[in-house]
C-alpha cells in the first residue's frame, strides 16, 4: 500500500514555521491528490536562527572548501574558477565531516521540539513501516531544502519512505499521453571542460527500451529546436551549472549558458507533449528548481550543492539501474542516494546531495509507464468486458436466487415497497365490526350464541350485501343456540368461518349445519404464513440457527402473511378436518358482493378463478422472490392498503342504543360486513408488511383486493417471466459496469456517485412500477450492480 504525506511549512527561521500535516490514501490516478484525505494535523517548529547559521557554515565554509587543489578542480561539475580551496585536503574533509555531524545534531534537536511531537506521533500511529510513503514538503523558504531531511529519525525507521520538495502553489495540466514503445530521452551533455561526461553517455546508452538523443555541447538553438520538434519523456543534463542569485544557470558549451527562463517556451511545450521527468546531474541545482513549478514539470532530480564528478556518475548509474528494473521512482532515488555513502570517505555529504523536486499533484511515473503509458482499453473491448462480466454476475445472482438464498431479502424488499406506496382511500364497500376488550367485558368472553343471534338480527335488518363471521361456532356458548342456527338458515348471505387441518374441533363447522350448506355458508379462515425456500427444502439445516435475524420466518407461527388462499380441493386432503368447504371466507363474501353487480365466478381453461373479465392465476412454484411455493392452490399476493380497508364499528355500537341509527344504517347497508375479535384470547394476530393486525382485518384486505380488482380495475401483483427477470438484472448490471468503464479515469468519488445514481434509478423504477402492481427484482439487480462494479473496477485497475 502507498501513502502520501504532505508536510506544509510556512514561516522563517527567525519567526518559526507553522506546520500542517496531511496524510492521503494511495491512488493509481495521475492526480496524486485524487484519493481521500485521511488526516489533517497541525504543529509548530520554533524559531532557530542558530540552525540557519550552522547550515550556512557547513555548506559555504566547510563543504565548498574541500579537496580542490588546482589540479583536481575538474572533480566538481562547477565552473573551475568558482571552486574555493585552502589547506590540506584530508584536514578539510575531516572538518566537513565534523561540520555535518554538528548540523545533523542541531537539525535533530529542532525536529524534536515539543511543539512538533504530536505530529511525529500521529505519523507513527497512522503509517505502517511496511507501507511505501511519498513525503512531500511544501515550502517557499530557500534554506529548508538544504537541510538533511533524510536523517530525521522518521526516515530511518520508515525504509520505504523518501522526501521530496514542492512549491506551496501548483496546478495540474492536461498533458498528451504517448503510445511510444520506448522511453524517449533528450540527453544534453553541456560544457564538459574538466569533467567526464562520457560515463553519463555510456550509462544512458545501456538503458533498456530507451531511445536516447544526445546533444553534445550544443548551442541554444539546437536545444530549443529539439524541444519544439519532438515529444520527450525525460530530459537529462550533465555538465557545469550554478545558481546565480535565485535562478539556476546551465553551461551549454565554452561560450554559451542559459537559465531555465530562457528556455521557458520550449520546456513548456515539452511538458504539454508528455514530459514526465527532468534530471539535472550537475552542481548547485536548487536554483534550477525556482522555475520548474512555473513550467509544471511533473518531477525533477537536482543536486543540492556542488557535486563531485564521481558522485554524479555513481548516482546516475545507481538510480537508472534501479528505476529501469521496475523499482518505484521514490525508492529508486533513495536507494541510489544511500549507496553514495560508500564514497563519503573522499567526498563528504555525498548522500546528502540528490534532491527530488515535484509537482505535488502529479504521481511519479514508473519505467514501465514511461515506455508504455496506461491506456484506456478500446471501446469495443470495454463493451465486451462489461457484457461478459454482467452476464456472469447475472448468472451467479440468478443461481443464488433459484436456491432461495435471496428470498429473505426479497420478501423484506417487498414489504418495504409495499409501505412506500402512496396511501389509498378506505374501501367504502366494507365494514368491520370489532369485538374489543370493552365488548368482552360487557357481553362476556367468549360471546354467547344469544349475543351473536342479536347481532345477526341487527345486521340483517340493515340489508348488508354479505355478512362474514370470523368466529367459530362449532360448540354452543351459553343460551340462544337455536336462535342463532335459525338466523344462519334464514340468511344465506351469512358466512361463518371454520379452519381446515389437524386442529381442535372448536374450529369445525357447527354440528347443527347440514352438510350440503357447508360449501355455501362456510369459509375457511386459514391464513398462509411465509416460510423460507431453504426451510421448505431442508437446505442449510445445520447452518442457520433459530436465534438469527430470519427467525421470524422459521416457525409457521411467526411467518408474515403476504399471500391469501382463495380455494383448495378438500378431496385431495381427506385427512384434514371436517371443514370441507373449498372456499375461503374472503372469497365467499366477495362472490356474494359481486353477484349484486352481475359478476359471476367461473373457472377458465387454465383452471383459474375468473370474476367477470378478471382472472386470478395460480401462483407457480416460483413467483417473484418466492422460490418454493407449492403451486397447486388458487392464491393471490395481497395488495394491502396502508389505511384500514373499511369502516370500523364496535360490537357495542351495533347492539347499543347510543349510536345514531342513520349512521349505523349507512355503515351496514349494501356493505360487506365482517365480524371478528380484535382483543382477548380468541383474537388471532398476524404479522403483515404493515405490522401486526387481527385476522379479521386481513380477511377484509382480501375482500377489498378482490372487489377492487374486478370493479375498480385495481391490478393484482404481477411479476416478470424468468427471461424478463434475467434481462432486467443484466441491464442493471450493464449500467453499473458502463459507468465504471466510462469514468475509469475520474476520481473514485465520481465513480461511486455514478453507481449510487444507478442504485437510485433501479429503486425508483421498482417503486414506481410497484404502485401499478409490478414486483420487479430489486434485490437481485442491486446485488448484480455491486458485483459488476467491483469486478469491473478490479479489471480496470
């Protein structure tokens, strides 16, 4: 992993320096700051004029006095007359070593100031020593680059870190990206009086996959023409140079020299055409960096001070050998710089001389990128990649779906979409008479047959369309049994509940009711709770535990009621109870209500129930998110209403005298009336997408569903066929992969935003279609989007 550390220093040695630390995450983008900034901290380096004096004494009084009798002045890549020397060479070397040690101690003491300790601690906390670290120092102070930053104990501990300097202000340029198979190098071998530039020439010629053009002691026009006529990856200079005032000057031949400013237009053109690296293997190069930020040269290597000829040659050899063999740029510079320590017995501070100067927005190139820059794949290959990845991801997601692994998530998504629909108005055709806690205290628990007979008489007097008792009348309760049975016989539109299955006899039809009337006046009240596909098939029996989040689905007593069974065939289940009616309570009531509108119930050619022009298909073994339905019975997916599907009355309001008779008549006349417990031990409560509801209200939802589908054209829940589901998931997957490919050269935040937009479009489309009854595969499509995005990003990386 690679990290970028930005160390901003603002101030002077007299006033001290304000320090700001920034740590950035790694990025493979060409913009070094396109990653996320992970940390910002601040500190302070106190004033230290003494360190500045020590710095001057070392470089100007000790280092520049070394080893230069007239016969050896050619050892330095500086104009010969600029060298100062005096006294014994060995004594001066020892003097320089002592001066360097003194400067190192002063510098270390300054960096160990208490006001900077928090920053050093944060660096050690946030960065692992095994990480590669590019350490950039932002400063405009001309003295700070001359300090031996590589001797800071941070760099001694972090072996994968190297320091570079950069200006406080910079900007990113759009450069041309070449597709050349070789690294193009313009090598300028300038004024070489007394120095051996032939060694540099041989090192450059030995580089692999490099096309080197040499200009030996050229004139100014030769360099300018080369910069304008051809694109270059690297510009190299070897020869004499120096810093005049604040600007560097290079010597081209015995008669000509020029500053960076005098090559501004040519160098800027080279940058625009793809120049990535400048190497000035010559003396006193800090002055050359003064204009590099204006030119926006991405990265440069210069020498801090006078550089002995042997040191310059050794550094060039070590650096280019390491860099061209695949070592990252910063680490190649560090390795080459540290190897110079072997020469310091003759050339003190040799390992102090190389310095990186970088545009902080740029990412240092590798040798491989220079000879073959990263290219976007052709559009046709990109489309093929997206198509192939999307198809494979879709296959995987659909396979997982077919095993029922996604069923819990899909059913939760179904509930979520159900709750997100716009609320519908109350169905005015339905009224529910609730038996509340107060009613039970007033009339007794359970209700006696005499109370039910009175209730039946009161309701039938108001001429409802149909009456449904979600009550079980198998056993007599108190007095009034005969009156109640008489009411059942007199009013054929009165339907009573029973329950099939191996249940208590209390859920059977009344024993007094003739068998031929059971089919007409009894409706089963059983509600279907959802169980997971892998539970139905016995899959993952040892993997899932009842204590986990899907426990609500695991027990048949805890499942959510989303489906409603309209009818079944009792003859195929003779072991079930004597509740042999094939019709559900809601179906019996809805059919009676629709008969008033001239709509009859029939069975079509596909053995599906049909009410008028509306057919209610059987749910197949696989329906939407369901993957293990029995596929044998007529059932529907309930389209619950957010509001109660009818008016609400209590038992006391119907039987009491205090409720307005006209209001009671309006609530019952020509309505489907359901009666059921909503409290007490006889109330049956069930989980629904809208929370826990009494069973009587779930039957009311079912009646409203049937009536609205036939009379109002309200669509039932529908799903795409298998091929349509596959296509929908694949399209969503392709959209995500297309966004990743299209934005491959943009910031990760932009790519993440585009994927978020795809998520939003998928969700909004599914929610919109669900209002019309369509249950689209939301969860599979979103999983496919995630999978395709991850795989496409990895492939592009």
